[in-house]
């Protein structure tokens, strides 16, 4: 798990098996932005992987994604 000081930005890589289309990407981005509105997100649909540059706690991201229907695991 990621534990860092508030305000510190880091890259988090997540596998999200349910990403299959642009609509999925929009849902994933909405969930991530609900935790950190300034997060920078790069999505690879084919690899079903998301890279997030954020100051948010990893568990908060995983919880938000799960609630949105996109369960994820940290890489």
C-alpha cells in the first residue's frame, strides 16, 4: 500500500480488468477524479492498465474504483 505525506504526488499503476472501451475509461476517470480532481491519468485499454499521477492514497483510489464498478489492483 502507498503511504505518503499529504500533498506528495506519486505515480500509481493499477490493473483494471473491466476497462474495455472509451465509456469504461470515462467511468474510471470520473471515479479517480472523485478522489483527486487534479490527478493526471493515462489509460491503456488494451493492457487494461491505468497510470495515475496523484497525491491521493492508493486505497482511496481502489475503493472509489470498486464503488464505480471497476475493481482494480495495484501493480
